[in-house]
């Protein structure tokens, strides 16, 4: 694993390169996550592949890269990464990263040769009439509250995650490395490096402009695979993408193929070995 700095509007986007192979895949993470969330997937890639996992602006070592945020901005950053690396490349995104990856694939299809969406990318169901700020507080508020907390040590921060209901039964070295990568600050005041401002802006974009992602799915020209989990962000059923929503878009979008990954939740679908190996296979095997 080594660090890369890739020029984008406003500065440099940080990325982690896993592997030394010449065939390249670019990865985009979730709304409060980082490049390190793809560590398990990278380990399962064939030897002739490398995974370039980005820290999206406002997260990880790109935490100080300024806005604007939103899926248009993240998609433009992913396009810049692909151009910098030498397109076309494979593209994968998880959770919020799936929406950014979808938009990048639609706006700049010549830069990518395949697309894998992991538990994201479909329009999120919202009430017919809703207050965006109230819904945002219900959905994103708990995550933002965690970003503002401080912890006495990195180990205490790890222990907080280890107790999470979606993670406690599946804890592994990849999750441990992911949490430690996110931790910054002095002893006694350890915190996440993710920007709360970025999370709010991106969460609002996902909710207010949900219909635009349906339009993106219909406009896809690349073959896309959606891998989705039966359980959600707290390890409960249904998943973030309920089966009726998946079935609807799999029928509507000609380029989309959907696959349920059994016995996973929103996090373990990416950071547990069995599903990570499946993601690596779908990413490196032509559709």
C-alpha cells in the first residue's frame, strides 16, 4: 500500500494504491468512510490488478480539501483520477461512493470500462412530501454526532466501533485498520477526520436529488453490477436498498444486474472476506 496525490480542483485528492499490477480499478467509499474501507477487496484482487481507493474530499487524508461537495463534485474527482491514471479503468463505489461512481460513469463513460455498485446507487425512498433538514437529521444526524465526539485514545475509538451492532460479530483486522486510519488528534481528544460539513452536504444531495440517480441508471451505457446486502446499517433487516426497490431498478435499467449477497449488512458486504472476494471477482471479470 502506498499513498498517491492526484490533482483535482482546489488541491490534491489523496488515494491509497493497493497492489502493483498494471490493470487498474478506482474505488469510492461511503459518506463517513475512507479509502481504507476497501482494504479487504484489494487483498482479493488478482496479482495483475491494483486498486486505487480514493479519500473523497472531506474524508481521510483529503479531509482538508475544500468543497463544493455533492455527487457532481465527487464524480468529477473520480473522472480526474481516471484521467490521471490512464483511462479506461474499472470503477467501484460503496454506499455514497456508489452514487458518485454511477454519476461519473454516466457523465464520462469513456473513462471507465466496468462499474460495480455496492449497496448504493439506487434512488433512496423518501416520503412524497418531506422536510429535507428533518429527514437529514434522522438519517445523517447520528453519524454527524459521532464525528463531533472525542475519545481518550485510538484504542477507545476502536472499542466504540467494535461495539457497533453491525460490526461486533464480524470484527477483523480490516475493520481495525479502517478505524485506526480514521482516527486523528492528540491523546485525550481523538476524533474522526471526516468533515461534518461534507457529510451534511452530501447527505442533502442524496435526499433532495434522489430522482436524479434514477435518471442516471436509465442513462447508463456501461454494464453495471449491483451487489446489495439484506441487512442495513445497524445489522437489521431490511437492507439499505429494500428488495422491491432493487427489483424495480433491475427491471427498469437495461445495463443493471443485481445480486443479493447473503448474510451481510451495509458494512460487512465490503469489509468481510467472503463478500470482499465476490466484489473483487465482479470488478475484475468482464460482464
